[in-house]
């Protein structure tokens, strides 16, 4: 997951308004009018409309590794750059948003048939979307001899060579914020994306994707050894923590090689650590270094917040609907 210079306007709003409603059992009022996709009928619930919309929008394309925009199983994504109000939305490709959508779909089962007025073909639709999504997510695994195995990134590994010396690359570097990681992942189709802004795999997307794969009975060939992931132990520069004070002992977000960990300031994020804990619980792993420290950090943050909906999660997730999610 990349530090956002914009907001994921389309799919994140759908997630909050449609399928988050499914998981939260909210299905009344204006939410009923949120989505009116082709095939919707009078009396359909918001959940059924969301399913129809997601099914229609899910990409049915190719498996060509050189054509990531047409990979089957993803959904269209757009970002809007902050501070560039007149700029058009920019096409995006990620693992994080489809992983969240997969999780929302996994909340829907036959036990909801009556409450949400779903039919047998709706559950077939859900299963089809989930299978296609994990096929897509598996493409985001990063193989690099310098890195621990089993990691995933916000962007997929690229078959293109970076060209940071171009005029476009220099312009992007001057306009875009975010840490200068000098990583290995960049947005597909933009070989001029600055090398300095390319990112490393991250703990958040690794946890999200591995949960989605496990939910479909799949495991990557290469295990993820969370015990070697960097933590906020006072030995590394940290740009941001969710609480005032010293090192938390929780996991850091970005997973660069060991010899790269001192070249940029990493960060500690509440939502990222919560997603890691969810993955570890799903895998039955309760003795991993950092687990107890992450739990204590999240508990302290919740106890210190007067308004849970306004609890700042960190740099990557907006507060509000995501907190409840």
C-alpha cells in the first residue's frame, strides 16, 4: 500500500457505502438508493445492488503478464491527486482495494438470503468474484533475493525497466510527495515513474492478500516469516507513530531489505498492525514477536480516543468508515 497522494474516490466509497453496509448489517434509508446497476429490480436491497455492480465492474480480461491493466479479477480504480483540483482522476492498479472487496464479499453467505433478499444465483456470483479476485491478487507477490519470502506489494512487480532520467520522471518527482524509498515497485505502464518514489513491499498488503488467499484455500508457495519483519524497536528511524512517546514495539509498515532500512524513515500505522493481527489470527499464529506489542498499542490508542470514529489510524486509511470496518 502506497502513501496516498490522493483519495480512492470510486471503489473506497463503494466499499464504505455498499459492502461495508453488508458486513455491518445496515440496509435502510438512503443506502438503498446508493447503487442502481444494470439488472437491478425494484425492491432490491443495497447489498444486492452492490453485488450486481461489482460483478459488472470486475475486469474480465487477459492473463498476459505484460498487460496488468487488463488482468482478470480486479476492479477499476481511480485516484484524485490532492492539491490538483483541476487534474482528472488517474487510473490506478493495486492489491489493497481488491483485497478489501474480497473480504467484504466473504461476509456474504446463505444465512443472509432472507434479510438481504438474495437468490441462489447471487451466491454463485459472490463465489465467482472471490475466485477471480484471488487469481488477480496472487500476481502481486514480490520475488527479490534481497527480501524475505512471501511478500506482496501495493503495485505488482513490473516487467518494465525504470527510466528516471526522463523529463516526465523529473516532473513527477517534483510534484509527488511521499518517502523516497528507492524501492522496486512502481505504477504499471509508467516506466518514467521516478526511481526515488518506487516503493518496497509492505506488511499491510502482505497481510490482506494472504488472508484473501487463505479464505479461498490457497497458500503461496513461499511462506511469510513475520518474525524477521522490521519493528518499531528504537533501532530504526520512524517518521510517524499513532501515539506520543517512544518506540511501540509494533510492526513497521514497509519491508525493505535489511541494508535499505536506514535509508528512509518508516512508520507505525494502527490499521496496518490490525490487519497483520487479523492475518496471524487467521493463520493460528499467536507466538510471533511483535504481536503483544501491536495489541497493546491499538488498545492504548482506542482508550485514549474520545471519539472512536475520529481515531487517526495513520497515513494510509481515512478515519470514520474504515474504523468501523
